[in-house]
C-alpha cells in the first residue's frame, strides 16, 4: 500500500491537533522555565496524544482513535499512540540538542574571528 494513501486515510484533524498541542505545550513549558529536558518533552508528547485521543470528536477521527475502532481508548491503538508520543518527545529532544550544539559551535567560531 502506498505510504501517502495510508497517511491520507488517517484524519488530518488528528495530525493537525496533535502537532498544535505538542507545539503549544512545548512553548508553554519553555516559557514556564521547564528547560529542555528529555523527560519534559516525553511527557508533553504523551499528554498531547492522550488529549487528542480523548477529545477529538468521532466525526473528525477517520482512521484514528474512536474513528478507527469505534472505541475511544481501545487498548492496542492507545498503546501505539502513547508509544508514538514518547517517541516524538525523544526525537524532538535529540533534534533540539543537535540544533543547540550547532548554534554553540557557530557562536564559538564567530567569537574566535574577533
């Protein structure tokens, strides 16, 4: 099956809602002084996906959560979603750390030129 066809079958509302919540919670955590900790990012990923599963209306949930099985918290899909939330927090943390490292390296190179 074509990857894009599968992605199209999953509710765009679920993907957009998850991305919006994840981003908003990250910005709130940074503004609140939570720092760039892996545990904070993982918690944000899990909380974001749990809220999407819990609150997204069935008519917007095509191929996701209640729209996939007819049950809002079906154990197997919910476990997969939560694992995905953990993974998104880990990947975000690694990416953020790499970006910060590059910026620090760049700043050090620029300061040596002065």
